[in-house]
C-alpha cells in the first residue's frame, strides 16, 4: 500500500514537471491565437520586464540589503520563467535574510517540479533542511514529510520518513492550532505501512509477519497516546478516532492524560482566540501568550510560542532580543542559541544590539575565531543608522579580542591582532563613519581611551598610552577637565609623578569648563609630593590662570549686562511710543464710555494684529490646542459699559454684531469639563457659529450647548465651548481635531483648566527618536499627501503620512512618513535623501525631534536685576485678546530710578545700602487684591 502511494506521488510529480509552458493555468498561450497587436504588446511587456530586471539587479549590486528589491526581482524572474536566474536570486536573498514561509514554499514547489533523478532529490532535501531552519513553520514541515514519502522505495526510505516526521513533531507538534495536521499525517503514513504488512486474504501469517504486524500496531497506538496527551484543537475528534480504530479498550493512563490535556487546552483557548481575532502584527497578544508560557515554565512550549510570534513579527528587534536572552540564560543549547542569533541579525541587520549579543554568544560557545571575525565583518556592512552604533560594535569586538590575549607574555599573535584592531577601529570611525554621518560617533574617544588603558595596565607600555592620550587631547578634548583628570589618574596609577605634574600643568592651561577643579588637583599633588619650588610654580600658575578666567567671566558679564541694558532701553522706547499713541487716540475720542474700547484698540495696535484671527495663547507647537492659564469668560472683567451704537440699515455686519451684545453670556462651568471640549482656530468671519458647529458635532452625540465667545464689539473670536450630554461623546469629538472647517484646520482639545493641571499636554505625536518614521523637509508647498505617498511607497509599506501645516492650514513643506518597520524606513532614507520632487531637493532623515527648550527656565537667571521681564509666549504667538493682567496703576514708576518687575517696586541702590533682592513673583489674584486696596 505504501509503495502504491509512493508511485502515485511520483506520477503526480512527473505530470507536474511535464506541465507545458502553454498550459492555460500557467498563463501561456495554448494555441497561436491573437493578432499582431497582442503579440506586439507581449513583446513590449517582455522588454519592460527585462529592463526592470536589469534595474533591480543593478540596485542590488549597490545595496544588497534591500529586502523589497529582492522580492520584486524574484517575482519578475518567476513570471518570466528565468529558472536559472530565479534560483540564483533566491540563493542570494536566502544568504542575507531568512525567507518567509510563502517564499520558501514557492521555491520548494519549483524545485520539486524539476527534480526527477535521485541526485536532484537530494538537492531538494538540502533545500528543505535550510527552509526549516529559518522559521518553525508547520506547513513547511508537513510539505517536507510528504515529499520524503516519495522516496520510500529507496534504501532506508521508511526510516528516513519516520525521522523527518519525528523532527517535525519535536518542532511543531505542540502547536495548538496546526499541530494536529502533522500527527494525522504521521498516523496515515504508519497506517499505510500497516496495510502493506497485512497477509493476503485466506493465508496464515508467518511468525515474522505476525511480529511485524504487532510492532506496527504498537507504533500507531503509541502515536495516538502521544497525541492525546498534548493540548491540541479538535483533540476530541482524535480521541473518538482512537476509540473506533482500537480493538482493545483504551488504557486508564491514556484517558487520564487525555483529560489533563483537555483541561490545559481550556487555558490555551483564550490566547489562541485572541490571536485569531487580532490584527497584524498581534504583538500585544503574543506577548501575553509568552508571559503565560513563561509562568508555566515548559521550555519546549516557550520556544514554540516565541517562534510563532517571530514568524509574524520577524522585523521586531526587541522580540528577537527577548527570545535570544531566554535561550542564552535558560536553554543554553549551542545549536538553538546560535541559530536564533543568526536569524535575528539576518532579519534586523540594522540593530547593533543583536549583533553584539551574537558575538557574545559565539564566544560563549567557543566558536572558532575565524568565524567570529567573519561575523564581525558582516556586522560592519549591515548598514547601521547611527554613528554610535559603529562605536558599540567595534567596542564589543575589541573586548572579545582583549579576552583572547595572554598578557603574561611580552608579545603574542593575539596581542598584535588586538593592537591592529584598535588602530583599524580608530581609522574606520574617522574615515568611513565620519564620511557618512558627518561625525565619528565617538567624540570623547572612548575606544582610544580603552586602548590606552590596555597599554598602561596590561602591557606596561606607558609610552604608547601617553601617545594615545596626546592624540585624544588634540581632537578637541583638551578643554574638558574630566578628560585631563582621566589621563592624570592613569598616570597616577601606572606612570610617575613627573608626568602627573606635566599633565596637570597642561590641564590648568587648557581647561575651560572647570578650571578651579583642575587647579585644586594640582595644588593637592604639590602639597603631598612637591618641593617648595614646585609649590611656588603651581601657585603662580593657578593664580594667573584663575585671574584670566575671572577676567574673561567679567567681560562676558559686562557684555551680557550691556545687551540687557539695550533691551531695557528698547522696552522703554516702546512704552513711550505706546503712551504717545494712547494719548493721541484719547484726544480723538474723549468720550468716557469709549475708554474700555480705546484700551482694547491700544492692545491690538501694540501687537500689530489689526485684522488677524483672534486667538488665545496655546502652549506646545500647534499640533493640539491647549487651554491657557486662565479660563476666559464671555462677559469680560468688569462687564460692558457705554451706549450702544445706533443701527445703520446699510451695515448688516454691524447690526449682527450689535445684536450679539444683547445675548446674555454664561460663565464656563468647570464642573462640566469632562463633557465639554474646547474648539479653536475657527474662522472669525463664520456666520452663525452655533448652527454650523452643532451640525458638525452632532455626529459625536447629543449636544447640550454650544457657547461661542464674542469680543466686546460683538464679533466672533474664533473659539467656543461645546458641551455634550455624555462624556463618551466629548471623547469622540476629540477625533475631529484638525478637520478643515471653512478653509482652516479646527483644533479640538479637552476642556482642561491649566491652573489645576499645569503639566497637561495634548500633543499627539512622539518627541523622541522613532526609527520607523521619517522626517522630510524641503517639499514644494503644492505637494499633496497622495503625491508624497506615491514617492514613498516604492521603498516599503507606508502606514501614515502627515503634512505639517500652519494654523491657517497652509503647508510648511515638511512631512512625517511612518513605515511598518525600521528596515523599510532606513532603506527609504538611503534612497530618498537628496531626491528631487517638483524641482525641489528634499532632505530625508529618521524622525528625532530636538528637545524643546523651555524659554521661561532658560531665560531665568540671565535677565539683570532691574530688567523688565519680557513676556514669553507659546509657539503660536500672542493673540490680540491676551491683555496684560497687570493693572496700569501698578505699572507707573514711583521713583525715577526704580524699576517695576512683576508688580514689585525695587528700591534704588542710592537709597538702600543692601543689595536688591529678587522680587517675589505674584499671581493674578495678588494683583487683583492690590488693585482693590487702592
């Protein structure tokens, strides 16, 4: 029976191999159909494919680590039927990257079709062996086992099939959802062997045949028992099949193991169902599954769940790192550990941490030195995305070489190799890395420092160590005290007093950051070991140096004070100009009822925003509006005064504005912040904002009230409060942030009182390094999101594109592009940086926003004692409605020489012998109290 099955498989393989190229299923023409036009189109397409194949091959010759380029080339070659080139392309890709299950299955099926002779079958076996090492895939193991059945007729064929099945069960037999298929295939194979061992009908089996039958039956019984002891899906059906197949009652031990496995299956089901219902990449679900298995502590199951997670998330470096750490610390099996590390660096070659762990694992398992050196060379060519990554990989390799040296010998081959590697590392960082990143990645020369320590402490070669430190200081490190003290400590431990003294004298002369500390160290040395002449020389040297330092600091302080004085004079001039302007306006409008209005106009003219959109000041960078430090109310501080203007029939806008003044205003109720959102950056010319916004926000839930804010003139100020009936509606409304309304991006943010929550921010985007996201600058303003996506998607799967705009919705020529993984992003940087888009040369880099400088903290301490503090505003500037909260009465000077700072009047130096103290900062409430006392 088994022979018959093998013959059928062989016949099927021959039929597949003889499948003509013109078969309709293969996409060829079965007859000479079609006119000359279709044949011409086919020729044109073939030429285009050939040109594309040539282009892809050239691109890979430049950058062999372009994963997507490999995929495109293999797809085209398979489409064109270029079998030799296809095999070569697959071979090159497999040497650089572990191949996915789909790529391996396509490759194996193509090779199986062409394999007819036994030598060719052996090559297919070798290919299967490579395939099962890349990832633990049940489908590949099943294909491998089924293919091996075709060679059952060869010598030792049955044992070979059984060996492959056993290996497959060891690898994926515990797979909860896919392991059953392998167990069933194995049993079917053994049942086929059993059928061939059955005697002919009516004949009596010989003792040998009877023994063979019993042995084969026991093999099948064993397979059933083994399978029923493992928690697998549909194991009830397997148990029912065993009951039907077995002529003997099932043993109590088997039933007990089966019930125990059923109980375990119930624990696994929630995790399997979570994976089944989750969307790719399922990282959270896999991590929960891994944590569950780690608590259970079964190494085989832990390894399997890690492998399952990696099969779907092969480009996640952190997942590989956790898996390798588990293998290094727990299993410690050489083949498993090194295989996992190798696959990790082939999947994520840009991650330096994986390469370092691989080198350590190879050293730990005593891999040959030549292989470790070869792996290090591969790491250097992996294409790291930061200069510091090259410093780290070099340091790891140098540490390995240092551990190989026997320093009890004066000289050895290993020592010379270490020194040569140190020299090469320094040169590599200076040439290769600095040329690519415009920096060496090692500004403090840590590699040269370590080299100097090795020479001084382990080789007793202080002369070489001094040469290295002299080189370090010439690279811009001579101004740092810590560098000199590091060298001094080395000399102190392994050198002599003369060189220590010489180093400290140079340090006193060169150090600019902490010269006092270096001077103190020099005096301490001479106090303990120096002669009187040495002490005098050191005192003179330090005093002269500190005098020069103090002189330089005094000049810097004078310069800073002069700049501050200039700023103060400019502020005084601006103040006088405002006073003159205010006086002229009062002369034109002497009415008492118009005082408040004149003040408003004064503030408007002060900031030059006569016709601009009024807005409140927001903290942040504009990507999410944040409420100001105080909640603005609609009625103003003192209410409205003065007679209303008479209605003019020819001015409808004035009429509408006047009608707004009659509408009663309601203060914002902070107790309803959880059901309220703050909407800003709306067009101030919006007509009927209540109606317009209600239509917009009703999609989020029932709107209780919309409170637009109007100015004293009755014009809409561009922001409002939207109150919902339910909190979930308010949360849903936040999703409308940046939706374009009447040509402007509308900002929607939570209604948060900044006095109660000073640290609250709604900036939605990361401000740290994101290796899977690109920052693009220099884009033409006319570039659309679709056009940019068309450019970017050629280098990977684009998840999101965000064009940066100003408050009016106008583009800034900047964009953020998010890819699925770091590999695609790094490839896109290499290919797109310097690209021309619509006659604009764009710059592309990994997204790494600089740290935000806090102006209020940075300026603190720099302002002189009597300088009027300049107001610090957010990224969006000062809106016209942000009036000064300091009463004008407090701004008047009570003394010609006194300056008011934050509402506190300081005494003049001429009238007080004590130095002026820093005034206590006051809140708006303090100002109000002072005003009421007046």
